[in-house]
């Protein structure tokens, strides 16, 4: 699947929102020195629910996303962009990250690409090192 196709898929956006919430919860836990049990108590939910949140095994209603966000002192900001504009912006960001991470000889990756920068830019690893489908013999 090409990156442009991926950016147009429901699954990508659900996973991105889940990942964003996960990052915020982890950050909140670190800033407030809470473990998952303490987070569950703070949020007023079960430990198993927090475990689901931290493992990405959830698909919330918007109201629950808002509730969780506000509970950790964050506001969920949802922004709507035209798909084609987003893909173009994403391509520019990806090209910038990739060009600063590759050498001029054969395009090999020098060291480890800054994964956090790629995640923040909504990039996927298969774009850095695409896997070619195997030829049938």
C-alpha cells in the first residue's frame, strides 16, 4: 500500500488517534509519577481498561476520548483537512526527514532515522525501507 493510500484509510486514522492518546497517557503518567494502577484510580476506571488503553486495544466513542483527554489536562483538537492537501504536506515532510537521514551514495540510511521525528510527522517505516513483494517462482 502506498503512503497516499494509507493516509486515506480509516484504519490509519484510528491507529493515529489511538497512538496520540497513548502518548498523552504515558506522558501524564511520567509527569505525575503514576503507574497504570494509579492511573486507573485517578481516571475512575478499572486497571484492565487502562491496560487496554496502553496496549491500543480500544475504539472509543468521541465522548470517551474527550473525557480521558480532559482528565489528564489536555484538550483533544480535531482538525479537518482536504486529503490531497494533507498527502502533499506529508510528502514534503517525509522528503525533508528522509533527505536529512540518507547519504548521497545509493540512498542508504545513515545510522538510525529519528523515529520520534517520523512518528510526529505521521510517517511510516515502510516508506523509508519499502519491502518489495516477492516474485512468484
